[in-house]
C-alpha cells in the first residue's frame, strides 16, 4: 500500500472533523448573537464567565493538545463570537508591537480592536472618556517589581479592575542591519527592559554603547529601524512590524521573566470561583499602623498575594499601600475583613475584584 493510500483515511477524517468544527463554531456564534440581542445595550463582555469557560475547557481536555494551547484556541473562538455581538476596543501603551498589546490580544483575542496610546495615562483616560471599552496596563514584573506609574494612577482612576493577564516576557536584540557591535552607538529600550537584560548587555556590548530608556520597547524598535547604528530590545512582534533583524534571542537575565497586567473598565464583576481583589489603603502616620492594616486579613484567614507601599502624593513622608488578596470583594470573609480594615485606615479603595488569570 502506498503512503498516499495510508494517509487518505486520515485526511478524509480531518476534512470531516473540520466541517463539524466549522458548523459548531457558527452555531456557537449564533447563540452569542442571541445573547447580545437579549442584553441589548448592556455589557457584552463578562470576564468571570470567560474565566469559568476556560477553566472548564482545561479540565475537560484529555490531550494530546496541551491545556495552554486549548485555552488559547478557545480564547480566539470566544473573541470572534463576542465580535458578532459587538467588537471591543482595547487601549494599550503603544506603539504597535509592545508587550502590553500582546497582553491585550492574549486576553481579548485578535477580534478585538486595539488602540495604541503614547502613555499609560493616556490609555486610562481613553477608557475613562468611554472612547475605548477597556485598558490593559502593566502593574508588575517578576524581575523588576511594580510599575510605579500604573500604581499611582490606580489611586485616582474611577475605572474598575475586572481582569488580569500574565505574560511571559522574551526580549530580543534587534537591529536594522546585522553589523558588528563596534559600529553600534546606542541601544533603545524601556527602562525595565534595560534592567531585565543588563547582564547580557554588559557581557556583549562595548562600554561605548549608550543605553537609552524610551517610553516602550516598541518605540525602541521604531527608533532602531531609522538608524543602522542603533539597536533595540523588543518583542518578536516588534521585530516583524518594524522589519528588524533578530541578532540575539531571549536575552532577559531571568528565564521565567513574567509581567502581570490589569484589565480596567467601567464594570464590576461577580465571583468566578477563583478571584483576586485589589485594594489601595491609606494608613495613619502612627506606631502600629502597618500591623493594623495586615491584621484584618490574618484574622479572617485571607491570603495576601501583593503588599507594597508607595509615597502618597498628598503629604510628605506619608504612604499608601497596594494590596492584592485572594477572594472576591463580595465574599463574606472579604467583606468582614474590609469592615475591620476601614476602622483602622484613613481610606480604603477597592480597585476591583476579578478572576485569577487563566494561563
């Protein structure tokens, strides 16, 4: 029997399965459209429902496709079905090709319309003005810690955190021409990327090469594309968009380098079963304040996943605390802890409650 004869039944089976998949996806889209019509002008995106669907799909998966691949495929299916109801507009720190845009596409799928902004401030303002539905903003990196500007904006913004995205970060060394490093004058990158790749840069680049911090890695790629004597640290997507050569791959110092992003919008979520709540807390300037902030969570048996202080913009030497806890703000234990916390704190702001990121 020839190889083609052996392959034929498998190919015929795949063709039949593809037809079934296509029919079922369109059937799913019809139900999504019906749901959209029933909702009318209400909220079309429910992050808690999406998280529940993805968790269920991963639990049902028996392979050989890995769970992460299955979740990625279903995100795209849900993205396209949601676009049948109404395409979403997502603001992000640009230009095109930033890790923040990649995080937005990972969370909302490629059917969503992403809008580039010059700064994180501008991306939040776009959603505050309802010119975009949601914003994806970086909050912390596993190597370099929190993104201070985003945390500062969380204190005042009226937007609610309704989701989180966790993205593995791989940095690449990019140039318009693959010339010798001795002909290199400077390398552009976001300040955090420069810090995350400092060992590689020190080992491979001459001391004469200037390291220049810019607003984003995609902006670094855009600048490097204009001058052959410069280079950039940026993503694979940025390399493709700005037609740059990848001179070195995965140059980050830590192989598990990961950034966490928050999704912010105008809606509140209901519990999904696996949630976080983010808080901003102002503490009085007196002995024992820090203990009094932590105590309510200890008393109620609630785990904190983040605790960080930043200077208050109101008064000199006063601080606000950014706290992430396990559980939804509507959970009884969380409600009880917040009641106790408000008795001790100057102010307590619930930034939002949202499903734990589905990887």
